[in-house]
């Protein structure tokens, strides 16, 4: 089972600071600022038929995430796009997940790391569905306030609370955690945005303290094109019981119907099914255009 091979023991090539290196040689030292102090940002991308959906948007978001943490990724979005395509081709992949990451290196080991080199790597691997039969439970931690953390950066450090919440949810038999925000409004799962269908309209939280996902933006566009009313607003957890359908969106999750949130149950309804079909057709068109 491919899933059991640790990520540092696989075969293939990884793009590392401008060069293609054998997969197992893409290493870093234990004394690395990104590891100790969380000065690290990353992306998660999906390729369909060898072409990453929203590639340039992802490359730009990596650069923007770094800037929010106060560092400049030393490659342009066009260079990152090119490197990503090289990685996919070199590894002979077609439908796959892509993981670019940028971090402060080993030059300084203290809170201040002004002179550290910024390193960048891009890896890609085959990856199927992220969730199956998704059941959520209320998370132990809330998404932090925008004056507490760099919430618009896809920064590794922000995932510390996500892993804690997800592990805790899994230990109780759930697939993921539903995180509220610092005000107590519904925010997102640990790695995907959330939508609910209430009486025919689609409601989703305002992304003012978490990532405004590229999939989220795409799905809002698809829903409006299909004639649905999409309402972005603050949503209280008490409102979850009013929803007829709930789904989450993300690069990894794509569109995944939510079957339960604690003791509330949901069915995959017609709105979710329609959007899943539209999203599949859109990503297939991207794949076809790349052929
Ligand atoms: N929220 C979090 C916390 C995530 O990790 C992700 C995945 N990047 C998303 C939302 C969805 O973002 P996207 O659709 O751009 O993948």
C-alpha cells in the first residue's frame, strides 16, 4: 500500500531551490528556523490531467503568504508555475497533489532571523479523495483573531491547532473538526471551507479570519452561474440545525458533502450534487485543455 511508505522514503524527484533533486535527497538540517519557529508557508494544489487547477493563483498565494510573514519568496509566480509543471512532468504524474513550501533556513537560530535564506521546494504525488463519509465535531480550538495571528497567510504555524483538533476529532470517531472563530461564529474545518444550504440559498461564513480558499471562490462562482443565491455572512453554530445540506470545499477536499456535525445528520442533497458535477466538469475542462 503506497499510503504506508513514509514521505521521506519515496521515489521520484523534488524541485529544491531551483534544482531537481532525487526525492530522498531533498533534506534540511535539524537546526532550521522554519522548523523551530514556524517561519514556513506552503500551498496545496491539485493537478487534473497534468495541469494544476488555478496554478498561478496558488503560486501567488505562496508569495503573498511569505510576505505576510515578512519574507520574500525568491522566485516569481511565473517561475514557480514553471517549476511546478517540471515536477509533475518529471515524476510522470497526471492527476496528483502538489505541495510547494517556503521556509527560513539555518543561518540564524533565534526569534530574529533577518538574514536567513528563504528556501523553496515543490513536491508532487498521487493522491485520491481527502475525505470519505465526512462527519464533523466541534473543535477544541477557535480560529484566531486577525490581530492575534497572520490569518491570511497559509502559514505552517496556523496548522498547529488544526492538527490538535483533527487528532482529537479522529480519536472520537469523527473525520474532522468544525472550528468556530474567535467570536464564536462558524469558521471552517481544519483544512477546508464550509457551506450550508438553507431553504434553497447557499450560506457561507465571511472569510475574515481564515483562508478565502480558491475552491471556495470557484464554488461561489459556479453556484451563482447556476442561479443560486450565495450569502456570505456570520453564521452562528445554532444555525447548523436549520441547514438541509452542508458541504466543505478545498483543494484536497474538492467538494465533500458533510454527513453529520456531532448529533446533527445531513444528506447529500441536490445542491451539493449539482455543484460537485459542475466542479468536476470545470476541472475536467482544465485537464482537457492541457492535453
Ligand atoms: N482552509 C484551510 C485551513 C485550508 O488548509 C484550506 C486548504 N488550503 C482551505 C481552507 C481551502 O483552500 P483552497 O480551496 O485554496 O485549497
